[in-house]
C-alpha cells in the first residue's frame, strides 16, 4: 500500500470551478461528503483539508540562532495549494481513479503525487536509501 | 565490457537473437522482480555472458529461456548483495507465497510469456508519462533498441536520452505505475494510447530517411500487438495502415524530394505488403467494429487498389473520410476530406472546404501546401505562391521543404498563368487548369 497526496490549487486567490451560488454549494457539499464516506468505507482516507489563502501564511526561519518570521508564503506565485487529501492506494492507477472522483466531485483539477515516505522518521529509517 | 553490437555490416546471428529476445526477457524479468532497472541490468549481464559462450558453443535451442534463466540468477545474486535488494527479495518472497497472488509468479519463472510484454507495453505507454517518454521507453524496453539508437532516432544526445529514460523509470517506480493490463473499463482508451505510440514511432521513421529503421520497428511492434490482443480490431487496423503506407515508400521520394501520391510510379509499390494490408482490411470489414485506425487503413487500401490516380474510387474515399470524421473529428481529417472532395468536385469545391477549416490549421504546413495546389489548379498564381511559401516556412522536414521549393519553382515558371494585366487579385479565378 502506498500513500499519495491529491492536491488542488488556487490561482490568484481564486479556486477555479468553485461553487458560486448557495445551491451549487449545497450539491458540492453533498458530493464531497458522499465521496469521503466512500474513501472511509474502502480504507482510502488518511487525512484531508482545505487551507486558508496564502495571505494568511507566515514563514519561519532561523537566522544566526534567531527565529525570524516573514508575512506571506514561501514563494511569490500565482498558484498556491488550496486543499488536499492524503490517501492510501495500491498503485498509481488506483490513486488516479480516486483523483478522478475528487476532480469530479469538487470540480477542481487534482495533482497526484506519491509520497517518498510518510509517518515518523524513526519508523522510516530502515527503509531509507543508503542505510 | 564486451561489445555486443557490431561496428558495421550485417548483425551476427548472436546479435540478431539478442535483438529478438531483449524485449521478451526484460518483460519477464520485470514481472518476476517488479523493477525495470534491475531487469535491464540483469538481461544486459546475461547478454555479456551469452556473447562469450554462444560464440564458442553455438546458440542454444531456446535462447530466450537461456537469457531469462541466466538473467534471473544474476538478478538474485545482485539482490542479495544490496540492502534495497534484500528488501525487494523479501517482498517477492511474500508475493510468491501468497495463496491468492496473481498466479503469474507460479506459472513460468524461467520462460518468457507473451503476457509479460503486453503488461510492460501498457506500463511504457501509461498516460501519466509524457509522450516522448512513452515512445523512448517502448523503443528501449520492447523494441530492444540501445540507448544510443533511441537517442539517434530522436536526434538527441545519448546522455540526454539516458537521462530521459532514467526519469521515466524513476516515475514508474516512485509513483507505482503498475505492470498490468488495464481493467476492462479502461482498456479501450489505454489501448488507443499504446497504438498511438506505435503509430508515432512509424511516422517519425517516415519523416526522416535517417530514421527509417523506426518504421520497421513500429510494424514489428504492431504485429506483436495483433498477436497479443487478437480481439482488438484496431491493432489489426494499425498494422494494415502501416503496411499500406510502407508499400508506397519506394515510390514516395525521387532523389531527396517527396513525390505526391498522384505522381508516384505505382509499379514501384510493394505489392506483397499491399496484399497483406488488403487482407487485413477485408478481415476488419467482416468484423464490423470500425475504429479510427481501421478506417484510415481502409482509405489507404482504396488508394493502393488503383492503378492510377484517375482509377481511384474517390467517392468511396470521401465516404470513408466522412465516417472517420464522425469518430475522429480532427482538423487534419477534415483537411484530407477536403482534398478528396477536390478530386470529385473540382478545385473550387476543395478550396471552399479548405477555407472552412483554414483557421484551425494555420500552423500546419500541409494545410497551406494543399491550398497552394488547389489555388494553382484554379489559376490563382500569386495566392498559390503565398500559400506554398507559408507551407515551406512551416515545414518540419527537409524532404517537405525540398518538395515545396520545387512547387514554388514550377509555379514561377508557369508562363500560361502569368497575370494578364499586372494584378491577380484573390478573386481572379481565370485560366484554371
């Protein structure tokens, strides 16, 4: 079993294809709730969420032993991650099938990326290359 | 490192066998070990052993089985030596002992199975990989071309191609692109992408005489697909399409320039290939499950059936293009349909049909070449010249550019078409030929 990140993006603070009217929002929520129930029933759902926009982000870095904070996201970019699921899937075909369902339910394009490793590093160490 | 490929002249028997069994052996090893790089390395090592032994002892009765057994033993030795290998080995042990496994592990560990190649071609042509990676992987892993040969086919350096292959194989491993024939629901679409990759390989070979071997490779791959998926009439359609196109290759060029279908010396066509292509098309018609490749093959079959351009059954060709356009409504199909209409209804009708789709194909050299030819037939010399010049500017291959340069030269010499009063406006359609 592998884990995949299914993510979607905002473009200039807008989520393309987001529901506009209250009716659209209603059916959007029904579709997503049904999809997440299906993910739960098949042991697919690991975690998921929708994020506030990049203007709520703060970057923290250490400079000369001082913790320095900067307002804003990592990179000036038109596109920022808006929401994601982490799912369990047997292989890429299974992950792509779920991504298709998410894209269909949310009306957003979905990027599928395999995790190199998940969980706590201490549990992973024996699996890392070069060890 | 033993050099396997001869530096010139005919391939030796051993080299021919290598070429033939490479794809099968890699596919089988991928099934057993689940890792392309490991499979390739092991098969390469087995070839090194074989090139030594076979030259003195002769080629064994089952060379593919010999290579697979040797490669498999090498791979297991290599696996035992590395940490990643130990891990893979454990996983394999787990798969093999699982009672409800796929069954493949128990069937034939040592002999190549054709299903292995089918699984691997679906992996190589997976839509999650970009087309150029699909093509490179297919030629390398199934065609058995060396990295250098694949690089040469795509006019890139060996190191750039090696990098491309490494990246594609990395994605297959990291994202877990499966080695599997897709589920029935996804099969038609996935199979189409496999056929498109093979056809792209063929057309790359057609565009450039330097890369002619790609055409042979594509036809070989299509034959393998027909064998692997006998219930897919589109595979047969693709094979017929390529055979019928290939049959005309001897007449397709004169010197370095292209010769249009209507000007080709039809006695130079390869009639053995035409017969095979026709037989496949007839079998496809009997199956009555038409698809884009079968329809394109049927169109080529009608062309190849005629002793002269005039004897061509143009209404039949237009009908087939109509059918093709209904399942594959692309501007290029519309372009070919317009040209066929011109053969029946004359250049005026062809020009109207071409102008209707011109905007969609403004960057396609054949659109402008077709307009050039049609305008020339209508006697609109200046407009024809402009169209040919635009076509020549857009043409991608040397042969196309030479053909268009020749048209421009001929047009400049067309004395009977010289403008009567100093200006040939776009609506001056006099002296049509």
